C-alpha cells in the first residue's frame, strides 16, 4: 500500500479514541480537497499492533505520510483540514517536480 507512486497518508487510530473520531471527518474533507493525487488509509492500531509498533506509533491518532514507501512526515494529534491539506500539498508539489 505505501509503496505507491503517489503520496500515501496513513491514519494510525483506534475505535476507542475520541480524537481519532474527531479526525475522521477532517480526513474526509482533506480527501475531497486533494482528490486522487494522494491516498489516505486508516489503520486500527489494536487490530494491527505489529505495524503500529514497526513505525513507533506510541499515541493515536498519529498520521504518517509515505512517499515511495518511506515515511517523510509524521504528526500525532488532530490537525485542521486546512493545515493537513497545506502539508500534503507541499509534498504533492515535490512529487510533481520529480515526475
């Protein structure tokens, strides 16, 4: 999944996590803004503890942006749709330049 040509944002979350539930509609808004230029996945840390551990995810929500399979940005906590879109746009511009 993360070895895509386009950026991949992974939302490490948990069902019991209040801030994770707050982040869900924000991520939907961001997806509408960026369209198919990036992919957004949600990963439940309780169902996938080995994956979360391999990326040193200690708190949820944690967002990690991957480009070509490598983590290039990460943030824990809830961000606004505007801030998250701005961050993704900066990486999308970088990816566009390389193509």
